[in-house]
């Protein structure tokens, strides 16, 4: 006997939790199935050594959408908010960035950066408006889509002729040329470049990296916060909201396949053979896994399958966790600043050179890093007097030339430690335990194809109207009753909840119109 539900959500990452909650609030009986033993997907807090805990992948909260907070009545506890970014300099002349203010840069860059940030924030606000809407279909004659396109055109025109031209010119440009033209300070140029490529398979010279920079700013004007208890505390609050709404949450239930009959979905089957019936299945898995693995290519038209096959989703960011017996010394950084965001990206050429080996399947010998010491302001993450270092490390290509064997892992971790030692001379002596999560590890542990944090690159051909691919950009897949709600759908990755919210609203709107 199979159980029947109004909706089944596959995957208990944060977008799956948001989507299931909103569907349940509308009166639907919803089942959420999560493969791992806890919900949250890659946004969980994990123990990696005795007494040491850390956010598994993303460790900073910067784009949780206000609409999601409001709809689900979320108020995540924060250990710190509106963190300063400290960009480390080889000579200890570090640059500090917060909002539109920069200190420690070369003369004149403070004024230039203020104007730069103001313009970029205005452009990012334009994008953010559409993060919380279902993107329109291009080439359609339906009034809803035409209206959205008209509204976008109107919003761009409202920028004014000069700014409109600048926006349309910049959106496809690379961040390298922009920072080189505007700023004298190499450390400032490096920090901005890093923000434009973090978590991607892109370098500063790659096209449309200004757009990826805008994507980051679109969260909350670039403000970043550290959740108290790690990122898992955010997803646990989302899980509470889901259960309060009546969602049936089952963990340790990996889905084997999405069942298809007569051109539409009819339910799912788990790895242990349980079946659940529903005419509405929402996948929080990435697009490739959803279509190629769970549905099966035979159930979808060849043209669409080919588009999904070519959807670029190979990760290039690793996560390093270090258990420390105390805080390392960072010359030029005051002790009260250890709770801020720290980046190592000395200049834009350094970031580009770090990316170059990844093009050929080799990890960077001199990677770039985003670093936090989460235990500095959240003592629950480490034993008393001890600390955790959490770092996103680029570049670590998913398709490592000889595979991510022990030698490759050890070499990349050693290279990362060497970079850290340039700015933290005693760091190696402080390490008592470590954990490195490569894209291959992320793929295996969190069931993300290619280990890509965003489920796919944020490039112009995989963004907004075209994400993930033509024919699926409105969350609805080319099978009746099948939808996407994860980071592979519009607007993309990060712990924002926008894709989950938008998918739920698109489903309910379509049902109302039917």
C-alpha cells in the first residue's frame, strides 16, 4: 500500500523546506523526503573533530530574502551581523571594507569605492527585484510574461539614460577590467575580484563576472552575517516552520526515482522500495540529477535532455575546516577583529593566476580564501579556549586531473596552509585536526552533481530568463506535475530561499488558473 500526498518535495535543503512550508500553508498535505539523516542539505552544522563544529559549506549568511523571512516568520539568531571584510596585505597594510566605506586603501580609492559601491548597489537592487518573481518566458505571447518583460524594461529605463547604458554595458563585462580601471590599491582590487568569483568556476577575466558580483550584492547590499550555531541553525528554524505548517518530514529517505506515467509524474520511489503517490513532485535536487537520474532521460524530449546535459555544474570551491588550540597571530589584525570576514586575494592577477590551473584540471598551488573564525563570537562551536577556522578555498576543480586521491587532497591542503602561513605565521603549530571537503566530497555527501554550491554556474546563459535552461525557467519542467525549487532554478545559489518561495508561488498560481 502506498501513501498519497498532495505534494512531495524531494530534498530537504533550505529551498525544499521553504517550498514545502508554503505549500502546506496553502492547505496541501505535503511530504518532504531528505536523503541524509538531517535536513538542511549543504547548509548544516557538522562536527569535524571532537568538540569542534562548523558550517558545512556556506558559512556566512548574506542573501536570505526578506520575503522568505516574512512569509515563514523567521528570525535567525546571529553571532555577528554586518561584518567587516578584512583583505589581507603581504606587508600588513590590510584593507577594511564595510558597506560603501573602505579604509587602508591608497589615496583616493576611498572616494572612488564609495561611488562604485553606490552604483553597483543600485544595479544590484534592480536584479533583486526579480529574484522574488517567476522569470518570464522569452518569445511568449502570454500577458503575464509580456507584462514582466515590460516591467523589466521600464525599471531599466528608470535608471536614466546614462546609468541604463552603463548597466547594459557592464552586465556582460569582467570584473578584472573594471577594478583595474577604477582602483589603485591592489588589495582592494583583489578583494572585489574574489567577491565576483567566489564559489564559481570563473576567474576575474571571465565574462559576466560583474554580474556575479551584482548577484552577491543583491542579497543585502553585500552585508554578511554569521548565524549563531552555524548555518544549521538557520535550516533547523526552517524545519521547525515546515513541521508547524503540517509538513511530514522524513529523513534518511533517499529517493531512487520519480515515477512517470502517461507523460506526467505520479509519485516517487525511495531507495528502500517505499512508494509515495502524488500528482505534484517538487525537486530540490539539481537539474541534472533531477532529469538524468531521478526521472530518466527516456521520459523527456531529446532536445530538453541535451540542454540539461550541457548545463554547466562542475564545482571549483573546496571547504577547509581547522581545529585550533588557540587563535593564530595575524600581524596587523587586532584581536577584536577575529570575528570579521577575512579574505586572502592580494590582487586581481593573483586571483586570475589561482584560477588558471583549474582550467586544466589542476588545483591551485596558491589558492584564494574567504576565512572566518566562527568560534570567536560563538563559543558553542569549540571547546573553551579553542577555536575553529572555516575557509572557502579556490580553486579546486571537480575534475581533478588524477582524481581527488589522498595525494591530491594532501597537496591541496598543504598548499592552503602555506598560503595561510604567509599571513598567520604560527597557524600550522595551532592545528590539532583538519577536514577538507572537495567538490567530489560535496557531490557525494550532499548529492549535488559536480559538487557545485550553486547547482550550476551563474552565467548569462544560465541566469534569470534562461536558468537552468530554456523550457524550465519558470520552475515547471516538461512533465506535468514536476517542478524545480532548488539553487539550479532562478535566481540561483546561496542561502536565500528565493527559489523555494518562487516555486511554491508558481505552483499555486498555476493551480488557481487551471
